[in-house]
């Protein structure tokens, strides 16, 4: 089983991928951890790492980063589309960003969230990015299905649907 989780920034892709991994006993690889090197620089071996990941027989990861998506899609058995309402996603990404910054939480390869004031000065600030890219997840699914029409997609639109799916169909698939 190879599963990828699609959704906008802040929707809970990583949390859901982790939970799917626990239910199905799949190793979870955080795609952000493969991409971000020290100082938020893209890692030069990113695509090699994605190829290594996707060549494995069992995995779960987030469906992120344009250059990696074809590699992930070609090997995935299932796409889970986390399509939560925009207000919920925005609340989550703001809360997550603030907590990470206030706790000075290390994310990937020594990186930490920048100052909260960067929201006003950084056009690529994660909260601003989540807002401006909030509709792209649907476009990604359309493109994915155009190139992989037989690939099953599970669309989850609420926390309740996520919980029902994890406890019901996903657990039954073990």
C-alpha cells in the first residue's frame, strides 16, 4: 500500500498521513523534511530522496512540490484529499505557525518559523501562502486524475469525515 495525502497548506496533511501510517502500519515520510535543507534552502538531493521513498513497497507521504508529484503519483495506490473548509484551514495554519514560533520549535534540518511580523513583509509567509494557494489542491486532483484516471481518490471534507474514514474504511482495509 502506497498512500499520498493532498491538501492545502495547514489543512492537516502531515497529521493525517501520520495517522494513516499508524492505522495501516506504513512508514510515513514527511515530504517537507526531504525538501527543506538548512536555512530553508531546497535540498539538492530532494528528487533522489523522493525516488528512493516511492521505490519502496509501502509508504505514506504528503502530495507536495511540483517536481515530486509525478514521482509520487506514478507509484501511489491511493490519494487522500483533505478538502476542509477555508476558515478551518486558515485557523489551523495561523495557530500552528504561532505555536511553532513561540515555542521556537525545530521543523526540518534546523529550520524554525520566522518572526510573526514576517507575515506583513514576506510574500511567501506560510499563512499568506495558505491563503493564496487555498484552491490549488482541487486543481492538483484534477490534473492527477487526468494523468492517472484509475487512481482512487478519497475526498474528506470535515473532521467528522476524517474520523469516520480512519475508523471505518481505512481500518477495515488493514
